[in-house]
């Protein structure tokens, strides 16, 4: 039946569009550095940790992109100052890595 072939192409085209969009976002985000200031102890340990929601906000503020929380992945908790890698799963085949630069907030 022709119906099936038609719908398969639709899915493939949609996937292509999504992948292209993911690639555009990748160009902007990959290797980007996002800065955030957090209260930290002398040893660089944060009083709290940075959560995914904060990263969503940082990307919006600093790169003007809306990335949904479920696309963001950190390896373990972000509890220290310095640079941490954060992974953005933009598409099955497109993963951007951003550098989250956590700096101590100075009163």
C-alpha cells in the first residue's frame, strides 16, 4: 500500500528538519562557555549545587536559546567552582558540550 511509504517519508523529512535545527543549535552552543556566580567556600565548594533548571535559565540568558531540561545532562552534581562540562542532547546524533564556568560570588 502507498499509504505506508508516504507516512514513512514524512517521518524521515521531519527527522531531517529536526536534525538540521539541532545542528544550528549545536553551532551556537558547542564549546560555548556560560558563566555563573555562586556562593562558595574558600576551598571552591559551593554551598549548594547547580541544578538543571539554572542551566536552562543560563542558556536562555546568555545564548538566547530555549533548551528543555530533559535535554541537559551533567555527569554528577555540579558542586564546585571552576569549569564543568554539561551535555546538551539536541538530537539522537547531535550532542553539544558546553563549559559551565562557576565563579565564586564576591560580596
